[in-house]
C-alpha cells in the first residue's frame, strides 16, 4: 500500500513538473514570438530617425548658407575665391554632417535593439523561474512599447551638434574683420577732421 501511495505521489510530482515545464516553454515561446515581430518596427524607427537627423542637418545648412552668403556680400567678396572657399567648406561640413547623422541613426537603432534584448533576457529569466508571470505575450508587448517610447523620447538631432561650426566661425571672423575695418575707417575719418582735414 505504501508502495502505491509513493508511486502515485511520484506520478503527481512528475505531472506537475511536466505542467510547469509546459507553462515555461509556452511563456518563452510567447516572449520570443513577440520579439520576432520587432524587425519591422526597427526599420520604421530607423526611417523616423533618419528623417529627424536630415531635417536638423538641412535646417543647420540653410542657416549657415544664408549667414555665409550675407557675410560674403557685406565683405564685398561675393563671387570671389573667398566665396568659393566658403562654399567648399560648407559642402565638406555637409558631407561630415551626413556621416555623423548616419552614425547617430545606427547608434539609436542599436540602443533600441540592446534594450529589447535586455528585456527579452529578463522576461525569459522570469519565465524560467517557473512563477506565474501572467500573460507573457502581453507583458512582453508592454515592455517593448516602453522601450520604443524611451527611444523616441530622446531628441536625436540634439546629438548632431553644430555641424557647420567651421562655416559659422568663418562668418564670425568675417563680421569681426568688417567691424574692425569699419571702426578703423571711422577712427581715421575722425582723426583727419580733428587735425583740420576734411
């Protein structure tokens, strides 16, 4: 009789363990399934990042080009070699900015993927612990939504920085030189008048 009770208890324990393993495997399957659908979202996120970076790059270029154009006009250098050099610098900075923007996009997508992988590992660890984690697919979807929300909350364009710093510096130097020349000319005019000149 004792033998039969012990055998029955062993069978019940085996059934409970099989059920627990079944639940774990089901939860892990639901978690992995939720992540398998993420590829399209990475692509959408990457496109959105590229658009944001490109808009910021275009905005900075428009400001730098306008400031450069007016600076050259004020200095009387429009159409000369200085204007051509400034235009070349602007083009070089745009090329560097495009590379920096692409690096920012790749970095943003990589950070999102890393956050997702950390979430996946955490969810799988919870599932493997054997506890009841509720609806694994629903919890995973919520965690993924939180990850994308956190990624979107970061302003990627702010990380681009001032792409056209060289052009801005050249414009500022030209303006300072023009102001200095203007001050010297005014000073010479006043000095001439003070000495009895015209």
